[in-house]
């Protein structure tokens, strides 16, 4: 006996999500059948709407309903600073801080020779085009502190600095509230390198 | 900044699934945006169809597109034996074995005084009604080997035996291919209790 067709199709769909295998997908599918009808309908609508109504901003690459996105359109933001991130989720994290008032640029990935991701495969050409306006004074590189994130930061820095634009990188060091005892060597090294006078 | 509305709605929907918290839901939602349009549409359709086209068999409680389900309708199956399971997924597991030719009864739960689940809250009354036909000769209780599963098995056994119907329980013991070294005490105890002459 196989699962009835509607449930096996739903299992297949759940299995296309990252980190969900056959057993979890079956569990989710059976759970779905017992969910409230409204919740299931809302879920289906949300899927369609997320795919249909969302796009990437043609200026910064952030996820948005309108193009350009509301950050790019906001006249109150500092147009002289662009913060470069790997992923739209990173924009949300930085916006939650409510401190940064500049613009963003979402790379949608990092350079990775191993995976064959070169500068043309991520949003580096569109960043360079944006920098050709006189307005941009500083590019803050906020790629992750992974090997690829660091390499991408280095690549961008070498590309942008000759144009006379200031390039900075987010500080790496000990997380606030963390114990030195549990910090890894590289984080500690970065913390020592980036020490500041009191 | 909050997420754009289509994505925050999708995150809310993903969070209604069991075992998916805020971070995983956000990750799945962003993943969905990058999925192929066809896959997302299929996913939405599968959700609606699983909820709309599937029902529980009015006889055995198994999940089905048609009522009664194809197992209950199958004239070739042994109508003298009913195997009682907690969950529709258990029916699939037993059918995969391709050995069992009797009928099923899905309880949709187990007795649990702690959670206030009594006999009327699960499909025990409908099981008793089925047993009132002369045909049933044996009830095989295949609830899980948890405290609640065992208590439910015991309860059913006391309820059914006086009617002169044979009541059996699936054997518990060492899994095939498992090491005695790693077996828990209760499994080992069951394996000793249920030992068979060679």
C-alpha cells in the first residue's frame, strides 16, 4: 500500500524544502490533514503570494513588494553609505538594530571558487554600477566571517578602494556577554587584533 | 523593519507546523521565494487537496480518498481479524510488510489520564461497534510500546476478551540486527519474557 495520492503529493512537496527528509515530510503531511481548514488555506495562499508578490529590488537586491524597495526610495536615508550583505535576511537583522541609516546592497551569495561562484554570479556588477554615482562615500562590507565571506570582502575592497571610496568591514571580536573561555581561536585573534584604547 | 507582508504571512504559516520555530520558518520562507514557480504552485495545490480530498474511513478510521477505504472494501481480506493501531501512519508501515491480510482499526490516539484522553475521545466506541458482528475472531493490538500504548492495550484487552474474541499484542523484543549491548532494560525484559523454544 502506498499513501493516498493527495498525501503522497504533499509529502513530495514538503521534501523539496531544505532539511526535511521522507520521515519528517510524512509527519508534516499527516499533521496538515489535521490542521484547521482556514490555516491550510492561508498556508496555500501565503505560498502563492510569497512567490508572486515578492521580488528583488532592482537597485539593492533586497526582497520587496514594490520596486525599488522602500529603503532605496526613502529620501531620509544617507545615500552616501552602502552596507553590503550576503542575504536579504541580513538586511532585516541590521534594520532591527535601528541604528543604521544608510542604504544596502544584497549580494545574494559569496564568491566561492570551490562552488564555481565568480563575481558575475552574484550581485557584484550591480554594486559597481551603483558606486559610479558621486554620492557614495563609504561601503561597509558585512559578509559573514566565513572563509568565503572574508574572501568576498577582500575582493570587494580591492575593487572599490582604487575609486577613492572608503571601504570598511564590520568589527569581529567577542560577542557581547560571551566568555573568553569558550571563544574559538580565530574570534579571539580578531578580538586582539581589533583591540581599542580605553 | 519587518519582513514584507507576503513573507511574514508565510513565516506564520510555516511556524504552525510542528517542530518549526521562528528561525526555521524564516529560512523556509526565504527558500520558498527562490523555489521554482511550478514547485510552489504544486505545493499550494497539494496542501488544499490533502485537506479537501482526504477523509477518515467511516469504518476503520484510516485515511482515505473514498469512504469506506479500499482495505475495508476489499473482499479478499480476512474479515475475521482486526489490527488496532494508534495512527494512520502505522497502517502504512504494516501494509508495507505485505504479510497481513486482515482489516484495521485506527484509534487516532491512546488513552492518557494525564492529558485527559478517555475511551470516548479516541476511536474505541467505533471499534466496539465493529466487534458486535459475528465475523471478528481476533483483535491484534498494535499500539506503541509506550506507557500510554500499553495501558490502552490492557484496557482494550479487558473490554474485548469477555466477548469471547481472541486478543493478541504484537511481540516486543530485540529489533532484528540490534545489539544486546545497546538494548534498554525494558526491551531486554520483554525479549526474555517472550523467549521462544528453538
